[in-house]
């Protein structure tokens, strides 16, 4: 009977075990890198929104609303879902535009939703989809690079 010997398999198995033991940290780092790339593009899209002019429905934002969106945008902590790990990029807090309805300032999430979907007082300007389309390839590349870099560090 023929005999086939394989050498180096123990080393490969150890490398795979090392990667497996750190997979949550590796994926978490990659997810944050991808989210950061998307958040940077979203900031660029917020800056590209035109200044508000005319009568309702308004097209664009007031400078104070734009500032509120930029300052209120953030990346959530990573959390687990049934499909894996996830982070969210979103808007929190209030801008400094006080109105009769919003004494503390307008909610940033409300302003973002009114632009993305359009309302009777804001024309639709979907800056989120534009950011997604422009950042997708860069974010995926950044995530891939981060994973490869982290795995290479473990193999040393």
C-alpha cells in the first residue's frame, strides 16, 4: 500500500487556530475601518448639500443644520447579530437651531431623515445613498486590507 506523508501541517493548523481564536477582534477592527471610510464620505456629502434657499419645500440646509449633522454623526459600538457583527453610522443629538417646537434645537436624525426622504418642507436630497455608492468599494478594500494585515501579524 502506498504511503503519503505531509509535513508542515501542524504549523498550518496552529496558524489557523491562532486566527480562529482572534477572529472576533480581527473582524471588529475591519468593520470599524470600513465604517470610518463610509463616515468620511458621508461627511463629504453633508458638506456638498446646497445652502437652503427659497420657500418651502426647501432645498438644502441652513449652515447651523449642516454643522449639527457633522458634529452629531458617529459610529456605534460593534454588536453581534444572527448574521455576524455590525456597526451603525448615524446621527445623534441636536443642532443649535431653536424653534417653537424644538426648544433644545432640532434633532439631527430628524433633519437627516427629512433630507433623505423628503417632506412637505424639505425637498428630497438623498446624500446617504450617494455616500454609500461612493464609499462602498473603498470601504470593502479597507476592510480586506485590515483583515490581511491582522492575519499577517498573527503569522509572525
